[in-house]
């Protein structure tokens, strides 16, 4: 434990050091609906490759972090360069690992990174969406670790979360994630790194979805939009593929848009004849390039190379892509010539689109702590989080649980909806207890409830009174007061310090120690489907033409 804490701390420091000492690639910035080199104002087109081996195959929740394996990076970068790659997309990063060597090698090779902020176990669930403290810490933990590398082009705050008209409400939670990640970057004084979203290509919602992320106040909207696009299969054309329709549909989008995945494999080997069109004059006014799915050959049959140990063999697809990308010469704009792009209007709600523009509150640990400290009846700390769901259902049949739930359709969110599962459950147990005479037996819950002394610090009074006893008053968290838990260097020790006194804490009123690890442990409050949108499965899932 001690060792891993130590090591993690050193890795973070080393990453920051090398990030600054070694950086050579100029930053990329967004102006209007395009990307530009900040250094000389020249337009930047994404020529990307998805670079991550299967994140879904293992039986536990671990995954291969592609930027934490310098041997593999060294092996693969020459092949990426042969394909003119200037961006790799990675889907899941492990904040406990060191990324400095891969990041430097990529930088030296002229390659930027666009990273998803979620990971299989910590992402916004389209069927039960939340934007909570745990996710806030995960997202900002990745930002902390990567912000100092100038070859980080941007972050995705979600991948294919709302994927059809039945779950558009989840986008309100993803947009809150965009808003808060942007605010966090600003508050920390980091360089301005764009934060965007990656969507699937669902005809019913794709235009509303892009408008939703691109609309509104600049603090709130996404900085760019990616769409995973598999419409061009085999030999096709601008109009028959559907590219023309898509280009027309997005022509007024106020932020950059690109293919965050492309490369239909219904016809193999892939010839990539879409490349000339994507980087040609019909599309470059609207699109900023694309990311080919994907580097590694796997069972889904989308690979450009097949890898075995230290050896890499290129496939037919590799050679076709190389020749296609070798013959493009897209015209480049300059920041000076950017004509003003009109702001995108938010979509109206209707049969296909039902996400409110009123977003969930910013997760704020201080608000949650104030609430928890003020309770007299809480869930006993010995109760397994797998029992939370039953208790929650029981209690919320009896009392109004609006203070801890949120609804992306109505745009109504409880003040305590971003708190941890333990805090939220405790809040409603306490409400039940108070509604039932505040007697000891009203906090029994078959031995799962626990009485403690309630405390309200003077700094908490105004928060608690604005939230009201039901937790539905308007209090919004702020990034500045959210005490960000640095999961990148405290994660490994948090479990030890947390569990050390869980058995004695049920009757104490001291605040629980809160850490990334503790939140992870309590995950699973409501029934959660496993991973939503594992990026890799998605490539396959999407091929419904
Ligand atoms: C701008 O800078 C980039 C990156 O250094 C370079 O590739 C590009 O050629 C430059 N563009 C112009 C017009 O000088
Ligand atoms: C992240 O890396 C740590 C340290 O090697 C490992 O213990 C952990 O399982 C990894 N997490 C995932 C989700 O792969
Ligand atoms: C990286 O960190 C160093 C040290 O804090 C800082 O001086 C430098 O400006 C940072 N670079 C970027 C690109 O954020
Ligand atoms: C694209 O096609 C859809 C039908 O598939 C149609 O409703 C829409 O109007 C088209 N958009 C454009 C801009 O042509
Ligand atoms: C949100 O509110 C709408 C409208 O009242 C309702 O139809 C929907 O079921 C609610 N969603 C959730 C997740 O409770
Ligand atoms: C691991 C550890 O030190 N746990 C302690 C936490 O507190 C309880 C009760 O006060 C002790 O019994 C444990 O030994």
C-alpha cells in the first residue's frame, strides 16, 4: 500500500515534468466550426485512428490502457505514421498508471490524443443517468493527468450515451459533465483544452443531439462533436452513402464536427474510398476529418494491423487506407479568415427529442457533507451497497424522494442527486424517520439503519435552508467549492483509510472519508446495466445500414 501510494505520486509528478519539458507539438484550438494550430492559425484536419485493444473481453473490469504500455507504443507508432496519423482516439485510461513515455513518443511522431474521460465502470448510464461526485472525480482525474501535454487535442465527455429516441434524457447529464469539466479546467488554470461528445448515428436523433450539445452558453456547450459514422460501405458515393445528407444536416452547426469513428466493414477488404470525399471540397467546409476504426484486428474484424507480441502485420485494409490518405490535399482555412459562425439553437422537445436544457447540478462535495452531517438516521456503514436498492425502493414508495433523484426530461433535479449512493440513501432514510415520529424504531430498517447525532456547521446553514427539508430547493454546487479528490495519487491508499474505521463509524457523526475508491465501492445503488457503450462493441453494433 505504502509503496503503491508512493509510486503513484511519483508517476504523476514525472508525467507533469515530461509533459512540459518535452512538448513540441503546438496546441490545437477551436475557432468557429474548425480546429486550428494555435501557433500559426493554420487549419487542422483530424487524420485519426482508434487505438485501443478490446476493453470488453476481460471478465473483470480491468482494461488495457493503450497509453501506459511504452513497448507497444514504440512498436505501433511507425505504423500509425505510415498512415499519416495525426490523432489517436483512446477510449479508457487508467489514472493509476504512467503515460509519459507514450505521450512523448506520440508527440515526437506528430500525433495528438483525443481521450474519452469515462471508463467501462465509470460512465454515464443511458438507462439510469447520473452526473455525480464519483464521475466528476473520474473525469477530472483524467484531466489532471493529461492536461499538461500539449498533444492532448481534446476530451470526450461521453460516447454514444443517448443512442435513440427512448433515452435522450441522458444527454442532459452528459452535457452537465461537459459544463463541469470545462469549468474545472478553467478553475485549475489549465490550458484551454476542448471538451466534446461522441455520438452514434441514429437518424431520429442525430441532428437534435448535435444541436443540443452545440447550443447554449459557451460555458455549457460542447467544444466539438464527433459522430461514429458507418454509412459508406464498399464502393459508394457522396450521395448514395448518406454523406451528402449528413453534410447538409450539419452545415450550420456552430462547433467543429468530425467522424469520431468510421470505416464500414460490410464489404471487405475495406478500400476506404470514402477518404477522398471526406477530405474533399464537398465536405471540408463542414467536417474536420475523421478517425478510422480501428488499429487492432480483433474478432469484430475492424483491424488495420494484426499484432502478435512484438510483431505487427499490416492487413489489406492498411494498404488501402494508406494509399487513400496519401492522395488527399484538403484546402486549409486560417483563423484570420474564419467568418463568424452563427450560434446553434437548442432543439425543441417533441416525439424524438426530450432532453431538457435545464441541466443537472454540479456535484459538490461540501453540499453533500453538510447534508450527511445534518442527518440523525443513516444507513449503517456495515450494510452492503448491494442491499441499497431494495431499501431505496421501499422507502421511496412511502415518501417523496425528489431530493435525491433527477429527471433529464423535466429538468428537475434534487439538490442531493449528485451525492454518493450512501449519502442519498441516508437522506431518504432520515426523511422517513422524521416522517414517522423520529423514534428509534423508525430508523431500524431491519437493523440496516443507524442513529447518529446530527450536526450543522455554521457554514452549512444556508446551504441546508436553501435545499429545504425535502432537498428540492435550488442550490447549485460550484466547481470552486467542490473539493476535488485527487484520485490519481490518493486512490491506492483510500481503501485502507476508509475501511480502517468503517466498523466503528455507524454511531459517530464525523464525516466519512471520501475518496474515489470509496465511491467506486458504493456504486450500484439503483440497478445498473453493466457498461454502456463500450466503444469497441459499438463499432459492430452500429452496422445497421
Ligand atoms: C502551421 O504549423 C503546423 C504545425 O507546426 C505545420 O504543420 C503547418 O505546416 C503550419 N502551417 C503553415 C501555413 O505554416
Ligand atoms: C489500473 O492500474 C492498476 C495498477 O496497475 C491496477 O491495479 C488496476 O486494476 C487498473 N485498473 C483497471 C480498471 O484496469
Ligand atoms: C505544464 O506544467 C508546467 C509546470 O507547471 C507549466 O509551466 C506549463 O505551462 C504547463 N504546460 C501546459 C501546456 O499546460
Ligand atoms: C436527410 O434524410 C432524412 C430522411 O432520411 C430527411 O428527413 C432529412 O430532411 C434529410 N436532410 C437533409 C438536410 O437532406
Ligand atoms: C421523468 O419525467 C417524465 C415526465 O414526467 C416521466 O415520463 C419519466 O418517466 C421520468 N423519468 C424518470 C427516469 O423518472
Ligand atoms: C483497520 C482498523 O484499524 N480498524 C479499526 C477501526 O475502528 C474499530 C472500532 O473503533 C476497530 O475495532 C478497528 O480495529
